[in-house]
C-alpha cells in the first residue's frame, strides 16, 4: 500500500480523487457505496494488486473529492466515472461497484456502453425500475441527516466501537476504513437519490458488456430477491447472478474470501477476452 498513488482529475467541473495501485497491468476501476470512499476497497485492492492496476475512485461528496450542491444521482455520478476513466486514459476497463457505486456502474454501462469492458455489481440494482422501486419514505432524508450528524459527532474510536457492535463480522481493518470514510463524508450527500435521472428500461437494454451481480442474502438485508434478479436479467440477458448465502449488503466486508474467488474468476475471464 505504501507505493499506491493518490491523485486528482478535473471532471465535470469537479476535482475528483482516486487511489491507484499502479503498475503495467490491466486496469480495474472500483466504485464504492454511499458513505464509503475509495479506500474502503483496500482489502479487495490488496488481493488484486499483483495482477491488476486497481483504481479506487472517491465519488462526489465522498472521501477527498469535491462536494457540489447537486448531482447526487446515478446519471451525474456515471458521468463522473466516465470522466475519470477518460482522464486516466483507461481503455474499456472492468468496473466493479457496490450499492450506490453499483448503480453508478450500471448507469455507466447503459448511458456510455463503449466505456466499461465489463461490469461487476455488489448487491446493487436499478432502483428506478418499476419492479425494483423503493417504497416512498418521507422520513428517509431526515434519518440520513441525523445518522450523519450522529456519526460525525463521535471520535474515530467511538465510531469503530459503535459499528463493531452492529457488524461483528467486519474485520478491524474494515471498521477503521469505514469509520474514516464516515468522518470525511460531506453532508451534501444527503441529497443522494438513486431512483431518478436514468431511464432504466432504455439504459439497461444498451448494456452490452459482460455483467455479473454478486447478491447478498435477502434474509440478511440483501437488495436482490430471486424475482427482482429475474426482472433484471430480462433487460440484461447476459447478466449472471451469484447469491452468497449468509452475507449482508456489504458482501465483501463479511465474506471476503468467497467474494474474491468470484471477482478474480470474473476478471480473469473478461481481461483474457480483451
């Protein structure tokens, strides 16, 4: 990790931060979930680093990237990701995204199908699609603001202790990375809305690259039921779905070994084909 590069690119009027493992290897781009940041991918990057140049991007409002007042939706963030890929001179890299980052990755593949060479989604879905629409929740915004204020009133040690009690399966390294991300998170991200700005029935039919979804266990809060996965695949027929039993929404935080077996197999296949 000491040799990893930290840098910025100017994209869509924003200064976006990334961390990169480097080396003359095939690139892989990683897009994190809401309230995480790029370095939350560290355990994944450490496994992939011997074979890949891993680029971990901080989404707008997260990590060390700029936090504009607006644009916290899948279309704008897909445009950001496209801009980072172009600025770094990457040619059709595989893109891996978790939750919000998975939605961003999916939007990237639908809005800009010539950009990603393959996509891998970690417990993510096109939530604006009618079959996967989130129920209206008028209190959601206030709860997110309250949660953020509560977290950022804690010390790093207090935050780690709080999350350790809530998610005992997470390693101490993951807890530290997660806590750092919460403390860096901009309050402007409470405007995030994953359900607007993309016409999913149109965008999904434009996804032509190889696609894999690693789904969490619905019994553990996973977003993808068997029924919603089938609807998803009706729009993206090449999408392969693997559900990891017993894993919660942050699959890799709980079952990194199984997760990385799947990720490495997928990446080996798609990078060998390019």
